């Protein structure tokens, strides 16, 4: 082998290592952004510990506030719905490394969710308020359990694949990414979308429900109903009869049946 050929191979290997390192760094940054923003969002929804929340912050009147808030919810819902579709994934990977596709989804979702928290316009009129300390405590417990369910459910499937870290790590060590086998465990034996159930518990189980918070909860509920419909359509297309059987035996969002055998 010539010296020139060896030099070219070394240059190609070095360039490949630089690219793989950059994609890995990008994935780690996207995951860190998700973690920080989502923890803030939980505090934002619960109106705890943060300077600006769903009930506290600058506002511009009910009409303007409602329009701004609906726009922010719509931006989050549209991004999630479009970027999660197989067709969009095929299109975007023409321009970015395939290993970075999920991290890009996570990063953009985190930025939009951060913008929602930053630009949200409170509508402070109280819709309902639970006066009983016991009743309020039960609602707070359900709320907290919902957020815990969301995070726990992500580990019941593949947390690191779901948020893009597995993909960027596998490309860094030059191993092919394969999709995890369809399995059900833990909460997935009771509902098909425990992550979304966790969100619903988190946004609805609030002792003091303001008009702005009600708008947020209702908007996220509509998004979840639409988003899970699209997701299940894709899963049926990919998994076929296996997922149809799962649909027949396990409820979609609320565990009104017993554990799946």
C-alpha cells in the first residue's frame, strides 16, 4: 500500500471519527435540553418553584392570552404529530445523519415546550378549587404519580432509544441501530400509552384549576387523542396483527380492564 493511500485512509477515518463525535455530542445536548425543559415544565404545570408558571406571569387580556396559548399548544402538537411520522423521518434523513433523527425530534420538541413555558399567558380566573386538605392532597398525589408514571414508562420500553441517545451512541461505536422488539411489560400490560396517561394525570389532577390551566389541560388532551391515533395507525402498519391483538386486549389510555395475560 502506498504512503498516499495510507494517508487518505487515515484522513477518512479521522473525518469519520469527527462526524460520529459531533453526532454523539448533538444527541447528548438534545437529551440534556429535554431533561431540563421537561423538569421545568412539570414545575410550570404544578405552579411550584419557578418564577413564571401556568398561573403566574405577564398577560395581555383574556382574548389575546387565549390566542397566544392556543398557538403555543398547537405548535407543540403539530411538531410532535408531523415529525413522528415515518414519511417525515425518511425526508429529514436526506439532510441529517439517520442517527441524529430522533435527537432532532427531541431537541425541537424541547425548544417548543420551552417556548410554551416562556411565552405562556396566564388566565387566572378560577374554574374550580378543592378546599379540603385531604382532597387537595389526593389530587397532588395523583399529579405526582402521573409524572412518575411518564418517566417510569419510558424505561419499561427503551428510554434511551426513545430520546435518541441509543442511536447516537451506536453510530459512535459503529454498530447498526436496530429497533427494539415489540414487547409489553409493566404499565404496558394495563394501557397502551402509559406515557400519555401520565401526562393526563399530571395536567388534570390539580386542586386549583384556573381558566389558563384548563386551556392547557384541554389542549394537551386533544393533542394526545389525535397523536395516539396517528401513532397507532403507524404501529398497525408496521407490526400488523401483533399490534391489532394488543389493541383488542389492552385499553388505550385508562386501565378499565385487568392486567393483560
